[in-house]
């Protein structure tokens, strides 16, 4: 019998820029701990308003697929495990690290006894089983492929949970320290079913109060929270403000105290400005352009070749890839404040290896299109989000691809509508990001595996699927590093997910606020935040 080791290099270094500070340089990203903005004493009371880049999708841990929803969950839904500031996995709703037996095929842990869901239901092993079973079996669950190694969930004790696995699964602990580890009230699940998102109930410092779709989500302090005495704020409101310039203007006016996912343009405009502070962490995720090569039956359906030049012939996809200059994209769109991405594994993490980005090669791209026998210019509709930053990105991609023989038509689409279209397979290509997880399996398995619940383009490759299984099945760091090197090469060889850049997570905030935490995957954590004593 052995216990999973707690150590894991995970959260990227959180540096803080106040009015007098400087930005950390982009590029190769270090891995260290996130930290608080500062330790100034805060007063009790007040509501914190956080401006979000886009409107979250469903507030349902099983069905969500957006980073902004995870940002909201960070305040209202705790996970089985979390990552502390010393780069270790620590229990959150669980009260112990898991114990592995049977060669790693059983995974046993206990849950804390002092927690209640916001609706008053006690947390116990049965409640955990209800959520994990729902993650596994609910139709359309985005968590199903993330924990698909779990064969059966049992409760051998009132507060003990045992998972029987189909095979050893090294990354499972990391997934339970992410969205798949979010636990919901079994009472609310039974009462609301697939409408849980309209009445979400979890364990967290704040509880759901109200939502106005497209505008705001209101949370209030939960008096039932086991650490309620450490929560200073009366509530947190998440307000959807898609334009970064407007988010920054709202911070300046005091209508918003924190701006999520701020872009380089807005960040530069506020440097040296009194009353504004900046948090930033190098991202564990990436931004990519996904081509629909097999999503003809929706995200839950089987993959089937899309009848288009991009679906039929990898040479057309490779030609598009070779038309792009990632370094120039970073300079033109992001003022050089991001870093080119060449694969799904975050640089600087223990399992990463150097991955060269493909260089722009227009002559070769044209030769590939000629060999594929396609008529040029090759048309392609690219769905982008309706933000100034995404519009700039789309225009640069459009201009670069034109040189190689592509006619890209941009389709700006509101975020929630675009997500619905993507899941239904109603798209040719789209830009989109992934918040990232410290273990590379969290950036790969569900996104490019044939059965992956987040595999939007429905890429299906037996080589990738085999390497995914190998990556899960060993705990040896050197072996896993080599597996993920091969996986990155195999994914890039298919040219259906074109990794473009790895952003820096920038969060701007009023200097009246202290105690905000920012994790490496860009989540804002406000459980200990508050207004500085003596501030307005």
C-alpha cells in the first residue's frame, strides 16, 4: 500500500506590479508558487465586483467547459483536492491524500466531516459518490473522459470513498484537484437534475444568489461554510464585460474592483497609474486554432471525416499551419507580451521538453496545396470571439494565410453562441483557449483523445490514443516526459489543433483590495480577499 506523493511543481510564479512596478518578461515560463497580492489588513464587509472577459456557460461542474465558469466556481464550489503555495497537492473537501493499493488500481480517501453544502446538506462519502457518478455518466458531461479510468465509485465508510480503476492512472489526483473534483449537493442534484446550473449548490465561501444571463452572477457569503470566520466579504459579483478597455475603465471608476483576463494593451495603459495594481502568472494553458476534422455528429458523437479539404487531407492543414508566423502574431497582436506556443505541455514544468515551433514557409505551403490538388484560394470560415483582441488575432491570421492561398472569412460570434455551435459541430474552425493544468494529461487527454469530451474538432488518431494511455499508466517522471514529447509531435503532425500562443494571466485590481490569489491556470480566488482598512 502506498500514498500518492504530494509534491508537484505546479503554479507559475505570481508576480505583482503596483503603480511603481514592472512586468515579468514573457518567454520561457518558470514554475513556482502563487502568492497574495499583499498582507495589508482588510476590514469585514462589502461586495467585490470582478469583471469577466466573457459570459460563463452553465454553472454546472459536470457540463461546464469554460475558464470563466471555473473562475466563478473558485468562489462557490470547492474541489476534493487543491494545490497549495508550496507546490503540493493538499486535501480540500477530502481530508487526506489518497492511498493506492492493488498496483495503483484502487484509490481510497476520506472526506472532511465539518462541511455543509449551501443548501444545508452535510458533506459525506455518499455525496461525493453522487457527484463523481454524475461526472462519469451524465449525458454531455465534460468530465467523463477526464476520469474515465474510474470503473466504480464505492463508499466503504460514512466518510470514506474508494475508486476502483480500470488501470493505474497517475494524473487522476491532478484531475480531482480541478473541475472533475468539484462536488455538488446531492439534494440539489436530485431536485434539479440537468437544471442544476439554475440552482447550483456546493461547499464554498460564497453561495449562489442570482444570475442575469449576459450581465452578472451574484454570490453571497455562505454562513454554513466551515471556514466562514476567515471570509471578509459579504459577497462577490461577477460582471460580464467583454471589452478589456471597458473593464479597465470600470476599475478606474470604482464600479469594478478586479478585471479578469486583461490584455496586454490594457495592462500597458495602466502601468504607473495610481490606484491600480497588477497580478500576473505565466499560463499553464494555451490559445489555439482548432480545425473541425471529424465533428459531424456533435461533441458526444463518434468522429467522422468532415467533407472539406481540411477534413480530407492533412496536407491542407499543414499548409495552413506553415502560413502562420507565431512570433509575429505575438508582436502584432499582443505587443510581444505573450509567448509563442508550439504544443500543449507548459514550458518549464517537470514533464516538458523543448518543442520547436514550425517556421513560416509560404513556398512549402503552396507546394502542399498543389500536391493536395485543391483549388486556391481555399475557403475557410474562422469563428472568433467578439472582443477587440480576438478580432486583431483573426485579422492577422487572415492576412498571413492569404499569402499561402487561403481565403479566411472571419465570423465574430458571441461566446456562449460560439460554444454551442462548436459542441454541435457547426463550425469549420475556431480560435479558443484552454486554461491549463499542471499535469500535461490535463491539457491533452480530453482535448485530442478520440473519446475526449473536450475534443471539439474530433481529431481521431490511434497513435495519439495509445500514447495517452501510456502517459497515464506510469509514474516514472523520465518515462512520462518522453511519452509527452512523442505525444506533442504526434498531435502537431495532424495539424488539426494549431497551437498559437501561451498567454500571461493578467489581472488588474484596485489598490483598495487585498488578499486576492491568482493561480497558474488563471483562476481568481477571493475567499480571503477584502477591502483594505481605511479605504472607501
